[in-house]
C-alpha cells in the first residue's frame, strides 16, 4: 500500500510538471537563480536571467515578465525572443487585457479558458488560452514585500492543459519577492547609496565640530585592574605568645574542623620554667611552715607570715601561668574551613611574636575580590560601582560584582605599578575559590568620550613637558 501511494504521488507530480526532487535541491536552485538575478548589471539582464532559468524551479513552456505600468506590455520573454511592442499584435493585446483586469490583485492567479470571467472583454486572451491544446497561465505579481505595490508580474504558460500545483505556486510566490527586488536594478541602488554615504561623510568630516561633538558624548569610564579571589571574613590564627614553632600540622588548602591541631610551639623552655616555678612553690610552702612553727616564740617570724603567704600565692600563680602557656602551645582551629597559608616552610623553626598572624582558616564558599587599581585611574570610580570579572581559569565567562571598599595607601602591584587596593563583593554565587586570579573591569563615573580617549596621553604630556600654562 505504501509503495502504491508513493507511485501515485510521483505520477501526480509528473502530471503537474514537477520533477520529484529534494527540498534542499529546490532551495539551492532558488538561491542560485536569485544570486544570478541580483548580480545582473541592469533590470533587463536580471529579467532575462529570470525567464530563461525559471525552468530550473518549475516546468514551464514560456515565461514572460510584464510591466504593471506604462505603455510597454512585455518586458522580456524566455528564449531571448525579440519583444514585439506593436499595439495591434494579438499576443501583446492578450497580455494587455489580462494586465488591465488583474493589475490591482497581489495574489497569484491561474488563468484558463474556464476560469476567465465570461463578462471580461478579452478576445485576444481567449485565443491565446485556446492555443496549443489549451494554455494554463500562472499570473504572479512580483511584490517586493507584503502589502507593497508590484512593479512587474510573471506570466508563466503551460500548454496542453498541464495544471499548476499548489506547492509550485507557493514556491513561486516566495521566489517572486526576490525577483521583484532584482528587477529594480540593485547595482544602481547600491551606487546611489554609496554616493549618498560619501557625501554625508564628507560633510561630517569637513566640520571639526563633529569630532568635538563625538568627544562630548558621556560614557562610563572603564578601568582595567588585576584581581585576586581572597577569603571573605576568614578565621585568623595569631601567635598566642613569643616562642618558636616546632611543628606545623596542616598544609595549605587542607580542610580542617573546629578543634583540629594547627601547629605547636617548642615547649622545652616552658617546661623548664614550669619546673622552676613548681620548685619555687615548694620552697615558699616550706618557708611558710617554718615561720608558722616559730611564730609561737618568735615575734619577728609571726610578723613575716602574711608576707610569706603572698609569696606562696605568687609562686602558685606563676605555676598556673606556665601551665596555661603549655596548653596554648598547641594552637587549634576555632572554625571549620580551609587553611590559607602562603609559605609553610618558612614557619617551621621560626620565632613567633605575640599577636603575629600565622595563618587563616577560611570558608571556601565565601570569597571576595581584591583589586589593584593603578593610581592613574584612582578617583574616577567609587563605592558601589559595577565590576565585571574574568578569571584566568574561565576567561570566556564574566562574573558581576560591585565595589565595596577603596583604600588610600599606594602600594606596588605584582606588575610593579603604583596602585591602590580596592575590594569588591560578588553579586551572585560563583564557584571561585581563594587564590584564583584574573582581570576586572570597573565601570566608573560618567565622563566625556574625549576624556576617555585622551586622558592618559594628556597626563603623559603634562608629566613630560609640564603644564604649559594649562
């Protein structure tokens, strides 16, 4: 059944004058024909190309392009036949009769002897339609756009009563838009457009005021600066007392939990001091016992007892302090996070001072941005200005942020450029982790375009030659 349906469809297509072919082939032929028509040097050449190559799209026995206005009734005929312009020529009269009756219609129409209205005064057209075994004419206005008046129409003939199919008419309707544009002499239009453009540019460039006006257009200043992802509100670990680090128990980037050991001091000196303090307590207690025993007979011993009690308390306090120092010699994490440490090898065996920053424990999901903005660009951006960041790990993606803090001190960046430090905060969640680097673009305050162009050259000129009275 399926094979029979396919054979029936192919037979219908052959009967209608359509060769079975793929949609891609038809599209390619339409494109080639349209390109050839657009490349013509004149409307006449474009029309000749269309009528002589229309058979590559649909089967037709004769193709004619008809002007919709003017005395000329035939623009060109397939086969490059000579156009007969005599008013009394029957064929020309027939085309004139059809044009006169259908010139206001924009939709394609199939014209046969049967579809021609009986009340239409078209004797020459009826003779043409009766010729060569019955002629079926497809009248196709070549409108350049929807609701646009046609300049030409396409007259396509099929002899021996061969019908026109709906798919063919739909294809030719789409093609007619391209044909209509090709017949308006595109090269002449392009030349006119280029001449107008040249004249316009000459007028614009002839006035220095144009450049001045362009330079006054306000735009947002754009500042480029290197950026680094740093932890946001990390847990700082400081040295609790003076001493020497004996062992570092963690590595940079290691995940730790609250209470995990981070590093510990060399406790040999502390242990010796604690032992001496404990001996001091024992000596002070022994002296206290002696004074209490002698107090019954010796008034001087009785008077020294309160002082000795204070000495005992002092010795015990020193022992408690040393024990506390020993407890602090093992430094532990105060929060969960990742260890942030630049140079772990430089810490082992190094002396630590009380309050010295040793390392940080940061939450990897909470980060911010540190920007090193050149001093030359300071002052043209403010807190709250938008920042767009491209990280080196993903240079094709841009992450939005916003300036949160601007420093004042001038420092030297990694590229040996005097810079000020600024911080920005992400506007959305990002996968960036501490340590990543990239480039940031800050959109600063509005400034004239001319100042954006010439600010740096003017600054260099001023630094080299002075103010020159400006």
